[in-house]
C-alpha cells in the first residue's frame, strides 16, 4: 500500500459524518487532531419550495448542546429551490471551542448535503476532505472498502473512521476487518466470545442513540502494514430491535503522516453495493501528474466474487485505449493504475503513461463496493470517491457546492470547481447545466449542451459565471448520468482539494 498514517502526537478530532435525507445526522471524532480542524456543512435544496432547516448539535453521548435554525435574521435565509447554504461550525457562537459531537438536521424539503473538514496545519499548510452523505434506510450491514493502519514502505499511510447510531434504540455493531494481504478476515471487534455489553446480549459494541463509535490506529485492533476493508455487522439489540431497524452511518478519512494528503468518503450501505458499477474518473500520470487506484470490497467473503473490469480512455497521443480484466475477489483487493505489476490487469498488461479521461465499468457475480483514490505526484492533493451503481444513475443530479475564483479569508484565494459527468451506459446525452445562487441575475445561469460518454465542466471556463461565484449546480439530462464534484482552494499550500459524488434525484 502506497497511498494514506498518523503522525506522532496527533489526535483525530472533528471527523464528521452526515447522511442525506429530510432528517440527517452529523458526527465528529473525539481523538486525533489534524492540528486545528473544523467542519462545515453545505446544504442544497432539492425540493420545489423554499427550505427551512433545523440543526440540533449533540454531544458525543447524544445530549443536545445547541440548536440552529434557518432562516434566521442576519444569519441565514430561506434556501431557495436548487440553491445552497454553508454552515460553518467554527463560526457558530453556540458551540464551544473544541466541540466534538454530532448533529441532527431536519428540513421540510428534500436536501443534498456535503460534509467537509478543514485542517490548518503547522507552517500554514491546509488540508481538506469531504463527501456527500446518504441515509441508511435500513441495512443490517455497512461497508468501508478502504481502511489503512500504518501501511506503506514507511508506515506513513493511515485512516480513521466513525460509526454513528441514527436510530432511537441501541445499535449493536461488530467490526469485521478483512486484509488485502491474506484476502481473508483477520480481526473482529468485539472478539468472538467476549462478554456481551449492556443492551447487546447477542454481541456487538453498544452504540447509544445518537452516539458514535470511533476507531483510529490506537483502537483498530489490527497491527501495522494493514490495508483492507471493514464490514459493520448489526445484530438484534436487548430491546428486540432487529438489525434492519437499527440505523447507522459511517465515514472514513485517509491521510499520510509525512505529507498533507487527506481524503474522505462515506460508508456504503447494502443498497450501495452492486454487481454493476461505474467509476467516472480513472487515470495514470495524466498530465504527467494524476493517477488513481481503487479498492474493491466483496460484500460477503463466503461467496467469492468474480469481478470483470473494462477501463476506457486515451493515451498521451490521444489514441483510444481499452483494457479488460477478470479476477476473483474473496474479501478485498487494491488496484493501482500507475503500477506495472499491481494494476489488476492481465499479467504483463499496463495502462500507458499519460492515460487520461478514463472511465471504468465494474461487473461482478456478487455485490461489491469500490473506493477510488486520486492523487498528484507533484504535490499533496489527494481525493477519494465511491464507485456508483449503474442503476443509481438518474436524469437530475445535484451538486451542493461549486465555486469560480472565490476568495474565503486571508490567503485562501481562488476557490474553484470542476464537475465530471458520465453517461451511465457510455453513450450520448443532452444536458441542461444550471448554476444557482440568489446573487445571480434571476437566481441562476443556465445553458444546454450535448456530450458523449463523459464531459468535465470547469467553472473558471464558464464565461457566464462571475468571478467570486459560490453556489450550487443542477444537471438535467435526457439519459441517466452520474457526476463528481471537485472543489479546490487553488494556491493555498497543502492538500487543497476535496471530491464528492453528485446526488441523484429519486
């Protein structure tokens, strides 16, 4: 494993999680700080009327600390259809400094939510990570495809994760670790035969309503040089609540101890695992700089998955390249596109250097999940995104945050975005692009365009958008599509990018 561990002396704080729905929760971690870490939430209205929002902040134990409502005079307005608003926890006077906990977000309209974490590191360096989040509508398992514990040649890559109970009764969760090295289960938390915890007579770690369960290198229970996956299994609690009625969500962050690489992704529910997935962005030293790798997780190691992958894209001479491969995955496997031996292609086969504008289709005879990571070999930029089920694509996709050369505080100038769109079946589509914010004349700038297979919309190139734009985006299509949003802080040193999945209207 070469890509993201804890630096000595850090304590992971501020790890936040938000699911998506009319009612949402947000969570924060209680140990391990990436220096001065804060979180912010971007909420986009997916409904047809103005949205009102209530955010109830909870302690780590689930006790109410503060309540914020929107609209509030002088603080925040109604959120218009398609528009968004950013809630920065560092600017909330009702939250004490050092607050770590969770929140319940309630809206009278359907909403899309982007959760982000910012860390101002020593020496003026900056790190950011984020993801949109979705509600667990009743899944007896949760999947974290990429989890790392002090791996890499210098043991410099690591991860942290948190699981939150969104339900009204105790959640009883067992963490099952599977390793890439052995392609098998290597650890359970709690261990088999452990004394049952109160409220969980059939086993599992008890997570109180609104409570959170945190794990880092100090508490994972697996040794160094671990890269693999974690499955969260639920069992009936002491109140008789079955697993399908226990509602949990999770988030994972990945980072490096000897660089500023920092990314995050939301945990996958059973509904997110699938037998046909799309990966909208795959690269090998694209532009001499950008490469990806992806981790494949099998939902059930007792049923080995036969996985087939087709990767399409262009080489440095803009010649079309297509590669196919098939291999078994019992638990989890990582594929590095910039490697000649660990790329999961047929032995001896490789992607060309400067392979760009790539996509991948993943098919399997058993449900799998995929996390894709993208990094730069010239700097600290590192982002992650989830592989998307083909049948989850839709004709209306919401992107909560897009920027065009916007400045935010001090030397953080030039915030901008790009949005990657992929037609789910690889064919043509006609799109309506809508940039939305009340600051625009009439509330939006929109236009129509067509595309084939993929397109990338780069906000600094959008002549109809004014510099300084901070808003949201809605993409309407005559064919099912998926989208990725990327936000960058421009010249601010460190890892200034985050990537998130666009939210498809149901």
